């Protein structure tokens, strides 16, 4: 940890936390969202006019110039053809960001011209953004995302809709979410009574003091600031390593007392809670799980429902913001109502990396002036089917009449709320492990599997490599992840979650011989469903 940088970051965050704690909630969320759905095209044009067309340093400025699209042309196209049709036209004209371009892994080249960009290029310049979160799955310290308190207040409207749609107004609200550098658990705790549920308990996997002590201290400091400013905060209760039974026991006590619970968690920990309840004979029936961070696969859904609970996924990408939430009708698959007030989505056919599978790759455009980034047709290596939906739920009543279904990620490994980019992991498999352990690039392979209570990533190692013990291979792999990802949140989460097992066996036959295609929801925070 670079101390001066961290001090500055958390100093800014303290100001943002103070402002967030004393800001009032939006009085009429339904009407505000309905109005913004109606004005989404005007909001988009206003954001692009002020954040892109007046900023020559923004990569989209150059893309739009090369596409010969002046602001008047864009405005005319949106009014004439609609927003989505205009975005598709811009995509064909080269106004988009591939995911590796957005991450800075490959240069942006349009019409033979190199367009400079860096990690700061897409931040929204219209609002100060003192709140900062970091993803668990990118290089070094993770991808930074800055947020304004106004953005967090706006999110509360979605939670109001969720509470109304799922009938959660009188449930005890329990969170199972990470501490800093992830922002989500902290912000939910700070919202207190404004959150539309009573926040009863915050559980967190805190890691060991030697590698996570400074994050625990920073989280405590931010909560104390919130307390001083009048927020009814809940401080995190840290779980024993790989033990989710305390959460199940707490829910069971609430259930026995006649109080139903809603649990907000990443997918795999949510499944671990349900499994722990069944293993111990605890009654948590009637609990509603609101989950994100990875795929809610049929097996994971079945485990939660077998405990007598309901489960609903959300879809969010930290760099983009909330994208959608499932309603009571969405009982199967990965399907959500699209939050059309804040984001526009289109798709294009492409061949997924590390395979020859064709997918409907999703591209997202931010619309709200409080968005952390001004993005146009940004690709996040997620796929899905966008279509109209006929529904009588609260989301549809607001105007969210499109859905994204069959959401999947095709370029990353996601589990325990942490994302590993497939192209990065291949370097570890093909370069680092053969160099350290022997063998050749084809001798190592990662395969995603559905475990009994969580996603398990198996590292298959060919017997040709020689006499290697599973723990030796696993330790080497985790060391390389720590080196590649900066030794921060990413590697810690995998190490403590026991989410990787080693199998000494021939790699499976795949088209790539490297990494199997992974059908996982995609989010960079606590992922396709950042909690």
C-alpha cells in the first residue's frame, strides 16, 4: 500500500461520506425514475454535449470527429431515429470501446489514427467524485471508479422499487458484503433508515489482520464519520475464515422470532449460507436473497430454494453502474429488467476470445449526469439477449419495459465476487507456471465448475509436468495471481475462499486448450451483479 496515496484517497472519501450521510433521500422515487425514463434521450444528449464534445482529451471526442458526427448530427439522429438506433449507427462508424481498449490493454485505433487514452479518460467531469471503489479483478491495485454522493442517492430509488416489488418493507435487512476497498458494503451501512429496509446486520469476510488490517481500519474510520454526521450505521461483524454458519444462525433466530429477512450478498456466499442452514438443520424459510457478483446458475438457485428461500439476481457493472434487476416473475435463468433511465444497451455478434463461440456482446452507454463515467457503446465482455418484455411488475410500471436475458460473461473468470480476466490468466498459465514448475503452456488449464455450495475453479495440471503436489501447484498459482494483480483484494479473496482446487490430470479437450468458456454474469466489483 502506498501510504501517501491511500491517505489522500481516504481523505477525499471522508468528505464524500460526510456529505452522503447528511443528504436527504429522494422524496418520490417512482415518479423521479418515470420522469427520467421519459427524458432519457435528452439526458444522453446533455451528458455527451458537456462531457465529450467540450473535451478534446476524451477519446470519444476524436472518435466522433473521425465518424464526422458533430453534435448537431447526433442530436438530429437521436430525434429522428431514437437512441438505440443512433447508438447502432455510431457503432458501425467506429464510436465504441472494446473491453481491452477500455482497460488500456490494447491501443484505440480508428481510421488508421491512434487515439490516446488512460484510466482517467472516461471519468465524468461534471461532478466532483470523492467516493472511490476498486474492483477486485484488474491489474495492480484494481480499476478505480469514482462516484459522487448524488450517484449513491440516486441508487436508493432502485432499492425502493426492489423493496416494493418483492414486499420487503418489513423484512430485517442483512448484508454479507466486503469492506473497503469495495464501497458497496460501506455505503449500504451508511444509508441506514433511508435504505427502505431496516439494516439489521452487516457480515463481512475480513481476511487476516496482516493483509487486511488497514482496510478494516479505513472502514471503521468511514463509519465513525457517518455516525458523527447522523447516519444509523451498522459496523461489520467479521466471519471466521470459510465459515458462513453465523449468518445462517442469525437468520434462523430472526425467523424463529417471526421476523423475515432479506439478505444482500454475492452469489457463492449466499449459497454457502443456505447450505450451512440445511447442514445444521436451521430454519431460514421465507428469507429473500438478493444476489450479485457472479452467475446465479440453476445449481446455485436450487440450493438456495431448497432451504425454503427465494432468490433474485441484479446486474451491475462498477464502471457502468446498475443495469437491471429481476422481478418476481423472473424465476429462472439470468434475466433482469433494464434500467433504461440510466443506461442504454445494444449488442453485436462477435466471436468470444479463447473460443470459436459466437456471442451477443453487450455494449453500454451511460445516460445520467451523475454517472461515474461518460461511456458510449462500451463493451464489458458480457453477452445477453435484449428484448421487450410484457410485465405488470413495479419495474414495468416505471417504464422499464425491456429485459436482458441469458446474461453471461465470456472473457473472464468470476467467483467469490472477484474477477480474473481470461487474457491475463492465460499469461499465468502459459508463461509463469511452466517457467516455475516445468512443462509447457498446454499443460495447465483452468476449468469453472459448479460446486455443492459455491463456484469452484479447478486448475488441471498434466502428469507430464512431473511429481508436483496439489498444494505446491496451488500455492504457486496464487503467488502468481498476487504478483499479477498487485497482491491486494483479488488474490486475498481467492486464497481465503478456497475457490481453487488443483487436479493432477490431463487438461480437458477444448477448442482452445487453455480456458473453457465461462457462463458467468459479469461485473467488475462484486460483479454481473455488483452487490
